[in-house]
């Protein structure tokens, strides 16, 4: 079973940047469609960004488009989310997810098979 571990969360001021990383124990990141989801306080988990088996294929939620960048490093078996121009509404627990079924980057959390434990991102002055 693929094990995913997120890191890089923390406290950042509005307008700042943060880089999240997701490490896969299976060392087969390139085989999976992978994505980032987040769960703000009191809200449901929502799609943030996804990346296909072909790394050039990406998808973003409208709320983060132009500010966040998803990428993968197959050699290091990791996936990253570069977050720029952070806003207080970006505050959430961020989760790394992976799926092997299908070929599309989906936005529904139930379509992903493996999940990390989550990392807290807090954007505040």
C-alpha cells in the first residue's frame, strides 16, 4: 500500500509563500495521478490541485489558479505544492492524495485511494 507523508506546513503571513511536499513510500509517484486537497475549519474537504501521470498535465481549483503550482519529482518520489500570495482563506489542513484508477485528474476526494495524514497551513498576520 502506498504511504504518503506531507510536510512543509506552518504559519505564514498574508502574501507570503509556503511549499508543501508529499513523499511516497512506494517510490512509484509516476504511476499515480496525484493531488492536493484541503479542509478549512468547519468546512468540507475540497480539491486544490492535481497532476497527471504526465507531469505537464495539471488542474487547479479556481480559488488557487495563478497562485499555486503543483509539481512532481519522480526521481525523489515526491510531489510538491508551491503556494504563493497566500490569503487567510487558504488556512486549512492540506492533504496529499493519490489514485491509480482512471486517467483523469478528478476533483472529488472519494476518487482518491491513498491519503497522507495532513499538514496544517495557517495564514494570518
